[in-house]
C-alpha cells in the first residue's frame, strides 16, 4: 500500500510499476502519466513542490508587523537548529495555558486581535508562535520547520515551570500537524483541540486525495492519520460542514480515530475561512472547564491546580477507556445524541456568520447534519 523510495534531501525516487493512466488522477496531475511509463523509475524534486503548495506564506503588512513588534509580550525563541521563532506570550494571570498553532496564510501579526479574544473568552494565557519562514521567524517554511518551532515553544513553557497538566495544545488547519505531533510525543499534555484539521496534505486534494497520498507517500506531509490514534489526552475536534479547503470528512475521520474524543462541534454551512471565531472560542472554554483546569480565582498554587487537572485528566481517560471497552464487548455502535448547543453568556452577538440553529454537536460515531439537529430541537421543545 505504501510506495517505497529513498528520500534524499528534497529528491524523491518513486517506483511506479504500472502506467500513469491507471492512477485515475484528474487533468491537473496528468504530468504523472508522462513521467511514469510502465516499470520505470521517476525522479522528481517533490519536496520543493510540496512545500510551495502547502505553505503559502502571507504577505507582510508593515502596519500589523509594527503593531506586533511594539507589544511587550512579543519575543523570539530559538529552535534546536538555531532559527529564531517569533512568539507572542499573552499573560493574563491564568493558571492554564493554550499553546496555539495558527493556520495557513496567517502569522502572528494578522492574528493579534483573535489571540487577545481567545485569552479573554477562554480565560487562559496564550502562547502563540510563527512557523519557520512565517512572519518574523527565520528559516524556510517546511514540515520539519513547523515541528522545530512548536518544540521550541513547548520547551519554553516547561522551562517556565508551567506544568504540562495545565497546558492544552490548539491547532488550526495546518497547525493541526505540529499540534498532533507534539501531543503524541508528550503524553502529559492535558488536552488537544483541532480546528478544521486534515488527515494529510495530499489527502486534501479533491477526488484523488487518497490515491495521491499513497502514490506520493514519501512526499506527503503532516500525515496526521498515522499519528492521531497515539494521542492519549482528551481531544476536541471542530469543523465546518461546507469546508472547501479541508473537506469536512477529514475532521470526522480524525475525530473517529481518537482514543479519547469528546463531543465534537460541527458547524453547518461554514467554509474554511468563515468559521465563527468566538463560537469556537466558547466551545474551547467549555472544553477547558471539562478538563477541570483551574482559574486564578479558584485559589491554590499552580502545583495544586496542576495536580487537580492531572487527576481530572486521568479520570476522563479511564472513563473513555471503560466506555470503549464496554461498547466493544457489547458489539454496539455509539448512538446519536445530537442537539443545539446552548450559548454562553454574551455569545449571541457573536453569531454574525452562523445562526444559532446552524450549530451542530456531533457524536463520536456520527457526523450529524443540521437537519437532524433541528429535528432533535423540535422534539426537545415538545
């Protein structure tokens, strides 16, 4: 199922034992037919091509960059390779911290107001960073550069004596790649949130993504579908049902593959770039409360809060494992429990791009539609 081939720097060697026409690829990929006659070896510099397509670095806005530079919470971190990483550490005195990995075509300068609202709504400190090659960060954009950047950010938090039990990693779109990779390797992190995540970069290509991810396996990047099952902490997935960039099915597939998934949030009719930010932030705030990560007003030291959060996380993991075991023993498929999610105080004014009736809460086994949610709401009223 997986094509083998030596990967040397950015050059990949593929063995294609059949004519390219059998790949069933659309016209945009017919170049493979010309380069892949039966039984031949194809040499392509795929690494550079994939990076160029996967990392559309946003254009620099001098005004926004200057606003970022003037902030007292802006700084630079250093990766293991010595690259400087632009970082924003918003401190509001909360005991819990969100490690945020932004989406594509974004950087810290374009995310400033969104990050401030995240800190306010989620009642958490925020550590956000730019990937190598993005914004004011050094280096070139690449998969490995993203991993190096999030590693530097996480190491910085641990050096501040921020207990991992008080950290939740949040990844948006392409940020789901480094987020899943980090949480898989650091099982002590208390929770993970994925906004519009993808299974892998190649699999986002419509009509042939699965074939492409197998054919160009060595060149495919952020293979989240291979890693998600290794994540042990509770996971929240949010996705728009009309996403034209990362198909909705990717969010559903990753949600189903999680060991310890909580109730997801599917937002009906929303595309990749019009997800209601404040609605998503309120859902994350609920998730943090569900993890029992304390706030300052609850009293106690950071170590006490960390111990409470770790205990709550262990309880949630045990409950999820017991439920999964029970379902497996009974041979049952988890049923539907769909409804319209109640809004938090002050949230009504934030629904400028999505109506209250369009908020769909799915379950671990299903990707519910807005119509089924509306039906359940009518039944509840009766």
